[in-house]
């Protein structure tokens, strides 16, 4: 069964900020990163459980896959995958997640 992919507003904002930042140097590279993130999110329709549990959160339903240097964070339910964020791997995940009051479960 395919799950429905639902992007949260904050995750869409994350992706837009990443694209805008990269586009300052290269529109082509920015478009490639955006495409890879979207492709990775679409792959979760059937393979949502393939991502690892986010170590900072320790919840089995909140997982992540890596796309280049970015952590694509999502929650899994029986019918849906909610994209919760796209975070650069070098950032302090726990502080960022708490400051922005993103879901922990």
C-alpha cells in the first residue's frame, strides 16, 4: 500500500531556504538538490520504514533519510508520511528542533 506524502509548511520553508541559499552560487545545483529531496520524499510512499530513527528524538515513528548533506525528517503512520523538516547535517539538530517547536512524537 502506498502512503500519502504530506509536506508540513515548515519543511517546505526549510527546502525553500536551502534552495535560495544554494542558488546564490548556482541555480543549477540548487535545482538538483531540490529535485533530489523531492525524489527522496516520493520514495517514502512505499519505503517509509527504510529511514533510520532520528537519534535525537528516539521515536520509532520519526525517521530520516539523508539526501546529500541534508536530513529529510519525517513521521510515519499507516496511511501517511508527513515531511517534518529538511535540516543540514552540520546544524545542531536538537537545538533547532526545540527552538522551532517541531513535533517530537
